[in-house]
C-alpha cells in the first residue's frame, strides 16, 4: 500500500517524506511516536500569542543556498540574527568572545596589546577554537586563552556535559570559536531567519500532501520489527525503503547497550514585563545551575506586556524519563555506535538519518542537506 515508510516526523523525516511524495510520486507513511510533528523543532504559541520553541531555542542558519531555497517553499521567513551574551564577572558581554568582548572586559592597554598580538598570528575575522588558541606560546595569548577557557568554557561545559572541554570531542567547543574580529552575532552564516509562523507550521506544509499519510502517537516499534535481515510491519515483510530517524540503539533493542546522551530540564516562565532581558539568550557559564536563559520575545517579536523565558538545566539522559538531546562522543560511544551501524548494513532497505539515528550533533541545516542528498541518491542510499 505504501512505497516507503518514514519513522519520525522531525525535520529529517518531514524532508524525506516530502521529497519522496512530491518528486517521486511515492505513497509514504510517516509514523511518529509523539502527538505532534516537528520533533525537537516543535513550537507553538503561548496563551498570549508568543511563539516559543518547546524543546529549546532553534535558530535557523545556513550557508547552503540549496537548503535555504528548499525550505523557503514551505515558509515565509522573519529575518533574524541571533545574539548571545555571556554573564561574566557580573556583566553581560557578547559571545562568541571577540574584540568587542575584550574591549568590555579588559583595561584598554591590555585589550589593545591582545588584539595586536592576535592579528599577528591570525587574519581579521578568523574563527579560532578555544583549544587551538590555548596552544599558542606567546604569554599574552596564553593569558587570553586561559581567561576565556576559565570564564566561558570550563564551567559551562562542566554543567552541560559533566566533563571538561578537553575531554569532549573538540568539535563541540569549536561550535563557539573565539573571533578575531568584531562581529557580535552568534552565527555568521549567509542565511539566518526563523519561519514566520514557526517550524511546526513549516513542517505541516511539507507533509500536507496527498501522497503522505501521517500517524501520530504511535511508536513504530509497536508495529514494526527489525530482525534476521528482514523488516516486518504489522507481521508482514516490508520490502520498500524504511527511513528511520529515531535512536539507533532503540531500533535494535539496545543489544550493544545504550548510547549516552545529555538531556535538559526545560523550565518555561511567563514574566509580566514586555522583555525579561536585553538580548535573546544569555549564557551563565559560572553562576547558577542552569546554562542559559532565552527570552523568546527577541526571536519572535510581539507587542504584548508579557514575555516567556526558558531556563535550561542540563541533566543526565535517562531512557523513558527525559529527552535525548545531545550525543556524548567518547571512544566508547563511537565504538558502540559503529557496532549498531554494522547491523544496519545487514538490512538492504533500512536507511538511518538525523541526529538520533546517525548519532551526530547536527544543526538543522545539516539535517535538511543530508535528507535531500539521501533522497537524491535513492538506490536506497545511505
Ligand atoms: N560553550 C561553553 N560556553 C558557552 C557556550 C558554549 O562552554 O557560553 C560550549 C559548551 O561545551 C557547549 C558547546 O560550546 O555545549 C556548544 O555550544 P552551542 O551554543 O553551540 O550549544 P547548543 O546551542 O547546540 O546547545
């Protein structure tokens, strides 16, 4: 009855289903365990009309014209450049750490010397991961590296990952590099925006297609079984492609053990003021138990006397208790993931895609790009 099955109606699943339905004229079934689509991009309005991101702030940014144009078919955009500040030594300063941050935190003479020295080593506007900066020999740059490490990265990372920055995959802290320049935006991509009516609405527009049937509130593993090189759905062998976007370890019954994730406890609060804080997100590396507070009014402006904020408390991930947000990359977890990948190879019609299935710290644009490539390269492409 269906040409393909997509497990999960998050960003990966919606892109795959949309492409198969509209470009290949395939009949597609999407099975989603939650009662809503959009996965961790799910957003909805508060009782006073403010659009908030129910699984934490999602800011779309990409350098890919292809991804931008693809998504633009399903949404209008509000152009929005994300700004983040870090609360350091009692004041809010721009993040990524840049010349602007130095000028606010250091005495003028010291800031000038540091900027000059940085420009002798790096080019203007270069992005330098903190762990790279710390390898420099110059004593002034060593001071700067240790300062940024201590004040921005060490304690935030300890809260978020329960590890020191040097013990997690270096790409994690490299997401927020030190900037040898003055750009105070969190991202520098060519395209930056939020969908005018939200991510959920954008994805509804994707899956609202005569070839797509969507079932919400059903865990695929209640109807499907992946065993002995065969996939069955409702007791019958299914030979068409299955695009699975859920956790890879769950798919195989945790046979090699659970993959580690970090989770978050998200506390939303409505505040009786037009704005709670002066920019969208403020990070608290060294104070309190939370990592950051986001004021959604800056992301989706609205003329109201209230706003809603989100306070994020990092937590251990516990299956069936909270959400898997971030894969934890260690040698052990990578080896375990590879064991699961080897199992995937045994199923000719099983394709894994997305943050959970590929156990990767993807951004939204990475997911879309990967999904588009997967569908283009059908022959079930992996
Ligand atoms: N990070 C940090 N201090 C900050 C911001 C980020 O130490 O003020 C580190 C931390 O390890 C974090 C990583 O950089 O997990 C990536 O940050 P990003 O803002 O990209 O995280 P996301 O928005 O994906 O949660």
